[in-house]
């Protein structure tokens, strides 16, 4: 079938489906509502919801635009010449024998020729004439080098009929530079179908093969065109090689063309149609057929862009969106798995610290309470034995003095024992006698010894305990050194405070209530002239009362001192427990946050999965290899 009589015949792929557009728009909006999840740890991801929404929006926009046919292949394979042939005019895109095209070049319909350059965000870098814009496509120019590798788009508008319902996308050649390779590979999602151009001299390099595989994975139909067929002795050999290389992935058999001959023939056809006769027209049409243009045109028009190709456009758009959704589902599932582990770890931390209080801190407090009680009992017992002995000596001293005076008949002297010339009562004199017997520093030494021992018990009891949490062996004591240091430093002042209390307790309880009472009974007995046996009985009773007073004093002092250290022990425990409780609370908070975020990610995964199913229901997606 020959092409129409005028050059630049219109290729008319089918338009878009309103139902598909509505679904894609809804998907973009749904993903945009999930964009807050991109702000979670790790920052916005390449496969984040905001990026996914932008990608679906771009797919939807392109789906509403004319059909996009990409032209890809190795550099110097003849891509630009082939595009000029499809447009039926020279110079629409720049040609060269070296790597020329350095940007994505889009050819659009326009009533008048013009061009513009857009950056990757869509901002306009240049707008002007077609010739001026073309300079940005050519790596050999200053303008072209200034935008090379920057992912810019050059849009050229010209009044070629073939572009009325079609956008042709020219790409940088493969194997020229890494930047060109990256630009071409990233552009594959921008096209609905592609023409893979290979030179008859080299029917397909490794990068062209990888590009073909990528087109197949993304469900892009593509046709292989072998250029420069007149440059080799047997084009069938080249076609066979191309078939062996790309036959499993390409749509249909490869087509061989001579783009230059075809372009010349198209220009001659226009002249022949306008001024020459039928014979001349048929002659030019035969030349077109010999160049391979006719086969290529029919393949593109009938079976590649129209028919199955046109109806497959919706499936391709849905497939692209579904791939995006699948990546988002995978990301959401990964995040959900991570948060599940995080929630479990946080719960473990919470339980671990709560268990630590129950099984380590509380038992340690009870152990120290018992040890402090034993320590206080020991020291107070030793002190009260000394006090009892001192009181016994004081009683003996008073008894001896009173007896001697009684024998000598110095009854007035005996009464002076109750009150001396200075007016000091017996209680004060007895206190002095007890203190003389004890020694002037005995109470101070005892107090300091007791408090040093108790302080050591508190400090070392907490510091040297095996305060470890769980199997990980976290040493709480090491992490809570400030707490223990504060308690240790503060405890230095306990010595003076408790020493005064102890001194007052001993003086109040024993001498005044025990020894003095016993001595007064003895002196009263002497005063009424009782016999020796009576005096001995009275003295024995006084001693027993003194001993009872010592025991009462012992219990009182023990209780007072133990209560004091028990309170200090409780302070340390309270601070350690407060830290453990804080950590347990923090673990609970982290667990709750992780669980809430986990639910959001699970819901996001469900949303994306449902949207992917909706894509399948609207247009079954071709299975990817």
C-alpha cells in the first residue's frame, strides 16, 4: 500500500480513554494524601508517595496528550535522519556523523515554527525561533554544551502533518557518554512506543540490547529499524542478525530503510503530485518502496500506532501506574515490617525496665535495708554496752561515796550529792560521770564510725551491685552514676546531723531515766539509815533498772538510726526507680508511636494494592518478563 500523495503523511494513533484519565487522576490524589509518610525517618524517598503522585500526574498528563513515539538507539545509527524522513523535511532535527543530540528533543505540531527549552522542573530556559532552539539539541554548540546532562527538554514545533496527533521524541545516542545513556534510559517512561534504530554496519550493541529489554519490561511496544541499508552488500544478512538479537522482544520483524533516499523521494513525490503525470508519481513511489519507507509507514500506521498499538496505550499507562503502585506497596510493606520490629523492641524495653524494678532494684533495696539494720544494731549494741559499763561505774562511785559519808556520819555531805555547791542537779553530775567513764570522744567516734559504715554500705551496695537489665547487660548503675554520686556526696553531711541526734538520745534516755533514778533510790535508802542488806538489795535493783534502761535505750536508738538510713536508702531506690520507670515509659511511648505509624503504613499498603487492582480491572496489564 503506497503512502498518500503528499509528503509528511499523518499517522493517527487512537486517543485517550476518559475512564482511564479519571482513574489515574484519582490515584494521583490518593497518593498525594499519603505524602506525609515521606517525612518519616530516612527523608523523602525516590519511591515516596509524593514522588509517586507526581509520576502518576505526569503519566496522566502525557496520556491526555498526543501519542508519543520515541526514537532510540546507538549514536550515529541514523536516528535524526530517520526522524527528518518521517517529517518529510530536512533539518527538523540536527544530523551529524558524531554524537550530536545531547538532550531530549520533542517534536510537536505547530501552526508556525518555534522552539523552547525547559528544565527538569518545567521552567522555561529559552523560547524563540526553531533554529535558535535547535542549537540547544546539538552537543557541538555552546548552547548544547550548556545544557548537556542537565535533563532539559527541547520542544520544537513545526507544521508537519505527521505531528497532528503524534509527538516524536528524539533521544541522545547510546554509547557516546554516560550522561547520554542515562538520559535515554530515563526517557523510556515518557514514550508510548518506540522505534529502536540500529545501523546495518552494527546490527545491535550491548546497550541497545539492554534498552530493548527495558522496553519489554515496561510493556512498551517497539519496532526495530535497520538504517543505511544501501551501505552493505546484503541487507538480509543484517536483518537476520537483528532478528536473532531482538526477535524475542520486538514487535514484528525488523524493517530496513535508506532514510536519505526516502527523504529525497518524498520531496520529489510532492513535486510530481503537483506538476508531473501519473507515470512520474508511480516512479517516485517505486523509489519510496525500494528505500523501505513504504513498509515502515504501513507498519507504523496500521499495526504499530493504530489498531492494537492504539488500544494498548491505555494498558501501558495503567501498567506504568501499576508499577509505581507496586513499588509503593513494597516500600509500605518494608516500613510496616520495620515498625513491627521497632514496636516489639520498644515493648521489650518497656517490659525489661519494669521487670528490672521488680526483680533487681526492689530486692536490692530490701537487702540493703536488712544489712543497714544489722549494721546499726551492731554499732548501737557496742555503744550501749560501753554506756552500761560507764553507768555501772557511776552508780558504784555514788554508792561508795554515799556509804563512806554515812559511815562517817556526814549526813549533810550525803545530801550534797543531790545538789553541790554550784547548784548542779544530780542528773547533770551523773551525765558528767558517765561521759568521764566513756571518755570525752567516745560518742563522736562511735557516731562517725556508724555513719561511715552506713555510708559505705549505701554507696558500695548500690554501685557494686549487678544492676543489669536483661540479656543485653545494660549496666544501669554506670548510666546512673550522677544519682549515686549525688547521694554519696550528700551523705557526708549525715554524720554531723545524726551524731547530734545520737548524743541527745543517749543523754536523755540513759543517765536521766536509768542511772539517776537508781542512784536516787540508793541515796534515799542511805538517808533513812537502812541496814547493809537492805542497801545491797536496793543497789541490785538499781543496777537491774539501769540495765533495763540500757536495753530500752538500745531499742530506741536502733530504731531511730535504722529509720534514718532506711530513709536514705529509699531515696536512692526512688531515684533509680524513677529512671527505670522513665525508660519504661519511654519504651511504652515509642511502642505506641510505632504501632500508630505501623497502622498508617499498613493502610497505605492496602490503599496502593486496591488502586493497583483497579488498574488491572480497567485494563489488564501485559505480564512483564
